């Protein structure tokens, strides 16, 4: 019996690691940039758009900017900003999202985000979807976006329009 115990502990450890893994934030390093915890909210049936969020840390001495995002899961993948205009939350596409040297830029509900326009299938909680991010200086990095349940972001500000067809003209 005594000799079995270490093995039991190893199994317990492995089980604990497997159980914890999905909850761990995934980080990706690209030169002096770190892409922290890319995630997207699950979409309701029939939704044509979805948003993805992540944080970019720039530990370098040069400013950089996110200039492009692409994914096979949507007809187009855009960089968007949200802001209040005349009391209404609106989003628009932007050509770049700056990441100044020594700073952290959070793409989060209510602000900048990556927008999937023309989703080819719904975003389902637990799925991992591929996303390619291109920076002006650091280059390109492949990340996986973890899809979280719709209500996981309930504590975040609601984003009217996010779950509806894009409210602005799409090229
Ligand atoms: Cu958007």
C-alpha cells in the first residue's frame, strides 16, 4: 500500500493541472510584446458579429501599434473602437490601435476590440478560435481566442449593438 501512495499523488496532481488549465490565462510573446488572455464572448444563435478582447503589453522602448487582425471564422475581422456619441454607444472601425512603449493596452468591452463581422458559425463557449494579429513593428503572431459563456462578462458594461448585425456600414 505504501508504495502506491506517490503514484496516487502524481495522478492527483495531473488531475488538478488538467482541471485548472482551461481557467489559466493564455499569454503569447512577440518580441517585446505580450498578448494576454485573448477571449471572446459566446454569441447567441444567428448572430453575425462577435467581439474579441485581449491585453497587449509593450515592454520595449519603441511604440508599436496593432494594425490588422484576421481569422478564418468570419468574412472579415476588424479593429473597432466604442465610444459615447450624443449619449449613444457607437462603434466604428479604426485603422490601428496604438501600444505605446512601456504601456498596456486593454481591448475590453466598452472600448477597443477585435470584431468578427460575418461569423461563419456561432462562437460557442469552450471553443478556441484562431486569430492572427499583425503589429506595425513587431510583426505577426497567431493566438487562440477562448470563447467564454455569454454571462461570463455580465459584470462588464453591456455593449448595445455588439450582438446585432454591425450597426455601421461594412465594406
Ligand atoms: Cu465592434
